[in-house]
C-alpha cells in the first residue's frame, strides 16, 4: 500500500466510520464534457506542468487542470505565460485555469484557452496569495460577489466551453461566504464549482471542512468538486458519500505520488523501487522537454524529495541529487540506485504518445524545448 494512504475508513477523524462503497470509476458530465472518473487532479502553481497532468491521467484522474494562468500575462503575450497554454494530446479532458479581475481581459483569455484546445475554462476565485488578492483576483473575489459574477458572465459569454469556478469557503476564518456567492456564480453561468473549504486566511493550515461542501451541493444544481485533504481511497469515498459531490480533487497527496491516485482508484499495490525511479525519470525527461533544461533543473528539485521520501529511499539520497549540477548526472545517479528502472522507463516511454498538440500558432515552443 502507498505510504500515507489508509485502507481503513475508521481512521478518518470526523467522518462516518461505516465503510462506504462509491465507485470512483463512474463518469459524470461537466457542462457537455464527459469526465470518465470521479477523481480530479488539482491545479497547483509550480507543480501542474504537462508531465504532472499526463501522469495524473495515466493513474486514473478523469480531469486534470493547468496551474493558474495570469490573464494579464496572456494579454501581454508574455512568453512564459503562453507556454502554460500548451495542451498535450493525451491530457483531455483538461481544464485551463485563469485568474484576473478585469472582465474584458478575462473574456479574451477564455477565448485563448478555447483556441489552445482546452475542454474547460476554470476560473480561480480561491488563491490566497497577497500578490494575487491585492489585484482584486483570486480569493478576494469572495468579498466582491458582484465583480465575481460579472467575471463569470464575461467568460461564459466569450467561450462555448463549460466554465467552472474554484473557490475557498471565504476570506476570513469561519466564513460561509461560499454558500451565498456559489449559487450566484451558477446563475451567472458557472457549469461547475470546486470548493476548497478552508478560508483564504487559513492558507493550508487546519483542515478542510467538507460539511460546507455538503451544504453547497444542496444549494446548486451543477456538479460540485470537493477539494482538500483527500489522500486515500477511504477519505475519497467518505467525502463523496457525505457531501454528494460529483468528484474529489487531489492536490498535495499526488505530489511525487501518482500511486496515491492509483490507490484511490482501487489498486493499493506498493510501487517498486524501479517503478518509482522510472516514473521520476520520465517526469524529469518530460519536464526538460517542456521547460527546457535550465528552468527544469531548479523546478525539479522539490520533486526529488516528493518521489524519494515517504521512507522509500534513504534521506541522504535526495540531498545528493539536489546538489548535482546537470540533469544527466541526476539521471545516472538514479539509474545507479535502481538499475532495473531502465527497462520500466523504456516501456513507459513506448506507451506514451506524442507530447503536444499545439493549436495556437503564436505559442512559443522554442523556449519550451519544442514538441
Ligand atoms: C503548491 C500549491 C499550489 C497551488 N496552486 C493552485 C492554483 O494554481 N490554483 C488553484 O485553484 N489552487 C491551487 N492550489 C490549491 C489546490 O488546488 C487544492 O485546492 C489544495 O491544495 C487543497 O487540496 P489538497 O489537500 O488535496 O492539497 C495550490 C496548492 C498547492 C499546495
């Protein structure tokens, strides 16, 4: 069984202790888009690169999301921002998430997202980071429901794709604002809501209070996705059973741990050392292709700990990897630790199709290592 995952529903604090049996493999629809499972991979800034999303699809996520993309960056045709709009052929269904506070700019960004080949436009009304909230975007929109509704109307009117909104419970601790704002966003055109029931002030402390998710589900007639603290099949089933949500979203639990997704989908076999190293090597290669070696070298360091931690490899091994200067050295060191990983990697690479399906002529592929 994957480290950190619990097979036993009794272990969940605050949840009904009776075993529940919800089929995570059920499909559902978000607008007119068929989502083939009730597991969604969370958008995470600095994490949700294409390699992460493609891996998430392989391990059972029915919907994957880009990290939040700045509408101002799209407007200014910022090269790095446009890189976030690259869509892989095997990522569908994929949501691209945008953030901003100006309806005209949001509408234009939504059109770009559609042209890029995404299946869903997701709007970020939950980011708690000051740099974002001080511009009137992210979680601060929960304090400005009129603007929030105007943004949803503008985006829903600009694209034929379904529009979803991801939000928190409110800005202040204990806030229940999501319950008043959520239904208004649906009236404004949102085809789905994702709730991470922590306040913006909480950031990631405390626990996600999914009793609010259950209340939101009872107030709206669109699918709700439950985000927050889902790390195991038992927790996923308990959250789905107690909230009536259409799907659960998994974020931190999947960092360097696609096997948590596999466990949630019903296969709790432990990954071998070879499998872990092969997935990490594939992730490294894919990320270098996407970001170029220079950016990827720094970006990847946090993933070494995520993949190799959890008691899988001795701690000094990760420390050894993060100080290596080149990706080639990292690859060699990993293969020396698990020589059998080379064969597993070869099979994984053979199974993967071509990476990119770049529809927008203007997307700068050179900087991102080509296709
Ligand atoms: C590193 C990191 C980056 C995140 N970036 C985003 C983001 O870009 N957009 C977003 O809507 N949520 C973002 N989130 C929030 C997650 O999508 C998710 O709602 C939250 O982590 C709770 O789920 P979890 O307990 O499964 O991690 C981020 C979370 C983390 C940890």
